[in-house]
C-alpha cells in the first residue's frame, strides 16, 4: 500500500504573521503610555493628539489580532486532530491526503480547502471545524449559530455554504481540465463534544471519529483516473506557492502601520535590542546577539506594514541611524531591488519568510 501525504502549510504562515503583529502591538512604552492624568488643553478642547489616537487604535488592533490568532490556532489544532484520524484510515493505493489546498478557479475566484482525499475514484473535501458548544445550521439564513455552555451565542458564516463553494469550485476546476472525477464533501467536527441541534440538508456534517466509516461508504465507485494521473493531479493541487503579493497585515486589517512598535525586538523576550558599535545587536535582557532579530525586523515591516520599503523607512522602523548600515543589511537580504540610489526600493521576492542570502542553500 502506498501512502502519501503532501503538505503545504499556509495556515502556519498566517499564524506567524499574526504572532508578529501581536508582538509589535504589545506596546509598553513608559513615555508614551499614561504620561499624564490631568487633561491637557487639547483634550479639553476635544482635539486629540495623534499619540493618543494611535494608542487607542493600537489597543483595538491588539484585541482584534489576538482574537484572530486564537481562532487560527484553534483551527490549526482541529486540522491536526483530523489529520491524525486520516492517518488511521486505510487508503487504497494511489490515494492521497492533501492539506491546505488553495486553487484559483479563475481570476478573482479562489478556494481554500482544509483537507481532502484524492483517490483514482473520487475527491472528498473535508471542511474542518473546531468549535465547542451547540451548533445550529441555518442554511436559508446563510449562518451557522453556536451556543456555548454559558449561553453565549456566536454567528459564523454558514459552514455548509463554505463547503458548497469549495465543491463547486473544485468541480469547475476539474471540468475545465476534462477530469471526470466525482467530488464529495463533508463538514468534519474535530471536537467530539460539539453538539448539533439543527442539521443541514445540503451536505453531511460528521464527527472526526465517523470519518473512516464515511470514507468507506464512498469507496464502492470504480476508478476514473489511471494510477499515475492521480499522483500528478495531487502534485498540481498542492504545488502552489504562498502568494507573494499578499497584502501586509496592517493594510489588510485597515490600520495605519504607525501603530506598530518600532525597533529591533529580541526574538526571545521582545525587548528592544541595542546596537553595539562594531559588534551588531544584543538584547539587554537575554544578552543574545540579534542578527535574526534584525532580519525579523525588516520582515515585520514588509509583512505587516508596507509592500515596498526604502532605506529611510526601514531606518525609521528599526530605529537604525546609519544609512550605510541599513544599505548593507538590505543588500544581504533576499529582496527584490528596484531603482537606483538614493531612490532604491525593496520588496519581497517570494512568499514566506525573508532570509539572509547566505542562509539560502542552493537546491
Ligand atoms: Zn531578549
């Protein structure tokens, strides 16, 4: 029996971006916070200082980012549990478990699939949900409602509609390529304690532990694809790169990037690192050298703040005074450079982390 697991983890990248943003929003600057309790003249006149506005926005942004991060991590944990269960299912030869599949159906129509099983006889899409509480699937209203044990009610975009959109997308994708593979789907609840009060009609909702049985119920059908072609298709479906043109998080969430904390921040304790003359960077707390912290600083600016940066912008963000030092740093990183000095600008060459050129091993 051949078992393949082709994995790409864009969710991990999402978690990385949100984690970096959370770090840059956890702002404890004694000079900036609560510097006065007596209202200033501006405040009495109703004119807020920029500083105060930024502090307010920062607080809002931190709440939002922490909430998003929590949800992504919960989702990630659910996917892990389902992946574990999938490993226990005995798949026929030439079947593949694909995770985090992202397919552009056509311009402006993109689908993201948490997990799917691709076999020579069918494709099965699994929309994984890790939600505690009681679920009501309100298909007509396009909502899934969750009631928690303490009575708190939350609304989600309808899980069934999400799955339906993926099913339609994949069918269109196959149809356009002359692939006659049947496509099935199910919402999979990772959490065994989730209760379902109102079931949907359109697509099945199953618990993780029912996956094996559900899968067996589909295996009657005859193979459609030749063995080699299934493997090729699995490769194509997972071969996409993370998008290099993704918007920086501040732009995506519509916050000015000025809310981000500046400086080179220690990767261990998030404190500001100090520049040691002729000896690079060091955290005053951990005493560790900060070469990686400087790299992360430039990456933070590009994944959170601005698509395109200049030497001056990077100096301001990392609080590095020397123009030439910044020039050297930027030239050592694997970035796309355009324009001639002093108008040189830099952007990301590809998706994922930005690395030092010397750390990139040639493949
Ligand atoms: Zn430190």
